[in-house]
C-alpha cells in the first residue's frame, strides 16, 4: 500500500518526470490534485469522487480476470478498493479538525499536513509512510513536530 501510494502520488498526482524516461504523465487526476493543493480544505478536491472509484472498479473487474483466475482477480480488486478506502479515510482526517488519539496515526496525519503546508516534495504517503522511508521523502521528526505546533 505504501509503495503504491508513494508511486501514484509522485508520478501521477504530482506528474513528476518518470525515472530514466524523463516523461510526465499529466492527466485529470494531476489537475484535480493541483486544485487540492491550492484549496486543501475544499471537499470538492479532497476525494477521488464516486465516478473515479466506479471507473477504477469497473476496469479492475474487467482487466483482472484476464490476468488471473476469477477468485484471485476478485480478491485483488477488493484489496485495492480497501486500499482506496483507507487512503480516503486518512486523507479526510488529515484535512479535518479531527485529532487522532494514537501516536502513529497522529504522526501520519501530521506528515500529510506537512506535505500540504510546508513541502509538497515530502510526505507523499497518506495512509502509509513506507514509500517515504524507502525513497528518502520522509519528513524528519523535528519538522513533523513543528507542523503540529
């Protein structure tokens, strides 16, 4: 989940050049994400939207059975939908006034807020910081504490 989020955030949502190829993948999601950065508390730019989720679901249900046996294809599609739900929940909390109780969740939310209000090149994970830790875009603890202060 963390690697998938990081990769999508870096190369699709922010449309940064793909390594070794140098090309960008500008698309409707990139434009929506740019609007989200300009107005991070606007609910119209916060979520993927039901049409996007329905299109992704339809594509998964059509394509995955071509690649895998039906039971595995359905499990993969359901798993990806659960990843989307986890992402959206964390994203909603990060852009609300909700203060999570758990320290790990609180840090995750603070790093996403750092991404929006301090440095859009860091903290690309929303529901997982794994990609940030692996690829060097994690926010140092001191900077996270400054963001929450």
